[in-house]
C-alpha cells in the first residue's frame, strides 16, 4: 500500500506539473496573441436608401415585401399609368396629323389646285374687262350728251374698281399656287412636329419612371406604402439596406489610438459564426472623442477617451445584419 500511495502521489504531482506547464504555455500564447492584435466590440452598420417615385399617382403594384433580397435593376413597384397612356395616345395622333401637314408642304401645290387658280384668274380678268368697258362707255355718254346720270356713272366706276381688285387677288393666288409653300411655312411646320416628338419622348420617360427600380443589390428592410396609396416624391415606398458596403462601428481607447490607422487589416466575427471570421480593414477613425466631457483637464480623464472607428468588410454571404453585435480584431 505504501508504494502504491507514493506512485499515486508522484503521478498526481506530474499531472499538476504538466498541467501547469500547459496552462503557462497557453497563457503565454494568449498574451502574445493579445500583443499582436487589438480586440474590440461593436455593432454592424449598413447603408440604407429610401426609395420613392419621381411622380405622383396611385400605387398599382408592389412586387416585393420586407426581407426580400433584390438585385440592381429589379422592378420593385409600379404606379397606375392609365391617364399617362391616354395622353401619349393623343400626342401620337397629333404627331401623325402634323407629319401629314409637313409632307403636304414639302410636296407643294397639286396641279389641280394650280389649274383652279388659273381658271379663277381668267374669270376675274374677264369680269374686270367687262366692268372696265361698261365704265368707259358710260363715261363717254356722260361726257358727250349726258345720257346717263351721275349715279349710274359712279356705279360703273365702282364695279370696275372692284373687278380690278378681284383680278389682283386672283393673280396673287395663282402666283402662290405656282410658287408653292414658303420656306418659313415649312420650317414652322417642321418645328411644331419636332416639338410634338419631344413631348412624346418626355411622356415615354415619365412612363418609365412609373416603375420603381432597385439602385443596387440589397434587402428590403421596410415596406412603407401599400397598393392603393398615393405615392409622391416626398413619400418613400421602401427602405433598402445595401449589400455593397458594410462596416462595424467600434470604439477604441485613447491609449490604443496610436496603434491603428486607415487601411489596417482586421477581422470581424459574430456569435452565429464565431470560427468563421470576415476579412476587413479599418476605413475611418474619428477625429473627436465621444462619451466623455468635451473639456479634459486631468491626465486620468484623458486616458478614458473613446474614439469611433469603422471596419469595412465584404459580406457576400449576407451574414451581417443592421445592429448585430460583432467582435473586431485589428492586426497590430
């Protein structure tokens, strides 16, 4: 029994010695690791976008819900477009009418119209010659024998003048028919046609704007309106959390501030994946202290200053959520 007891005691001492040695080694490793990195606690932060329509109308469709992942360019919602489509149909009809008017001006006067203008001119000339002859004969009779009254002479003179005026107008109409439309008239018609086409392009742009498009990959965090609500540029429909850039907001003591700098490598771990760190780097260091008095007058208070830093990470698996607690390790 004595030998067995001694063996047991020796074995226990060996276990204690070996255990103490390994404990000391582990403690040394932890101290060495602590000297090579700075461990901080923080919370995940993400960029958010409030998505609203450019125009005002009633919501016709909502295609995503809270928690849905969306891709850049994906349609998220649509406004009602009946009124806008009716306006576009009217503009298209006006364009067709104006295109016909421009084509008519470019083609010039038809031969049939020139022929009618020529016939009208011939008729006006014949009428003018007849009225002129009547006036001359009555003037001769009045001068020689006073066989007509002054009233009859005046009527003949008036009719001759009116016929001459009609002839001049017919000559002008015939000249215009032969010459065709003026350059200025064609330019005016073409300008009106271009104005209508630009108006249709504007309306087509507004039609595209009745679709709410995701500006980037992300997750729908909030759905703020429902189908039937009136949308406007002032009312957001969704809040979108962007996936392209996330960061962890942490705070560092003033005594450790000199150990970190922008671009320094860091890793981020969360409680759900403690052994699967996410690579990142320090991207921002605050220039002012927080959570402390603005005026520090003693050495003791000076060591209590905290400064915000941001560690930016890429999270392709979308594991990080807004506000999630995280552990940051900055390589020193």
